[in-house]
């Protein structure tokens, strides 16, 4: 006689499924391993939401996520608060953007929009040679504190692509001249391959981090079309309107270069 057990409940953690079921009046529990499926960039984008953060509760979640990620990589020392924040988080030209899935913040990036109106930038402080670009009238985008939740990475969600859309879309929205990328050695190949960044300055110590970072830069307007041809989902996706980001205007805080300014070339 074929039995048809009744599954009463199940829970899933790191792709192990605990199933409780009954058969002939008896209750059984089994743990079953399943093969995770990697979401495509497009599938992940359909389920993700982008959020510009201003609420203190949301920002605290980001600071905790930062701490969790940087501690896992051995990049920062432990602290009792289990938060990772600094004064640059509160500058007027700073924009915090997060990626949410199922109501949870799973990734975030901090952006500093640097122009003649506001020079606050953690990377500018470490690589002061960038002042030469600003003196020529150029604008800079300084994306830092790039973090993705380790749990979601285990579940094969391409969070790094979802999060990297943030500075790319910001560079387009704010009409940026030069995008910065202060990154560790192991991440440089990705930035060169997918985003057209080039090495600009040798590695230096970075405030709050135990590992040095390279400075890579990208001339956004020159690389934009090539980046979108290689990876279209980095740009706006008309079929997925919620994939857009509602960046703030930053009037009086950031000013794009005037068109045709020869000094900024």
C-alpha cells in the first residue's frame, strides 16, 4: 500500500529544509538538503527595491550590516556597539542608498557628491591629489561602505550587481565627471572588467580599515555606453520601473559642471 504522508510544516536555513510530517498517526522529522538556484540579475532586480535612507532606524540597520560584513572579512576591530559609522555619514553631500528584498536591507552603498559646493569626501581625504580634478572644475562621485549581506550571498542572490547599480545610476543622475572606487586588491579586476575603471593611485591606508585600498577612477561619460552594452541591467530598465532610484536633488550642496567648460576636460 502506498503511503501519503501529510506535511505539517517546514523551515529552511542555508538550504537545509526541516520537514515535519505525519504518517499513520505518527510524527516524523527529516532534514533535507536542497540545491540552491542562482537568481539571474534580471530576476533579482524584479524582486529588489531601492531606498534612499534618511530615517535613523534604517541607518542603524545599515551601520549594523556594515559591521557584520567588515568584521567577517577581518577589516575592522570589534566594538561593543556592533555598529560601523563615522562623521562622513552625516555630511550634507552624503546619500545613503540600500537594496531591500522581502522587507530586509541586504546591501547598501554610501555616496558623496563632490563639487565646488561641498568637498566632504572620505576618499579625497586619503588621496588629496584628487583636488587637482576639482580645481579643473570636475565633479566627483565617491562611493564607499559597499556591503552585501553574507546570508543572501550564500543563497546565490547577485547582490553585488544590484548594489553596483547604485553608483552607476548616481553618476548618470548627477552628471558626474569622474567616479572613484577605493577598493582592495581582490576587487580591482571586477571594476576593470565590468565598469571600465583604471588604476589612479597606489594603495594607501584608509581610515577605520585594517587593509589598504587602491584608488581606481572612471571617466563616466566615456565608459557609460560600453558598460551598458556589457551589462544592460546597470542602467535604467524600463520594464522594471521600481528598479529606478529616487536620488535627492542636493540643491545648494552639489553642482554639476557647466556644459562646455573647457577646464573640466
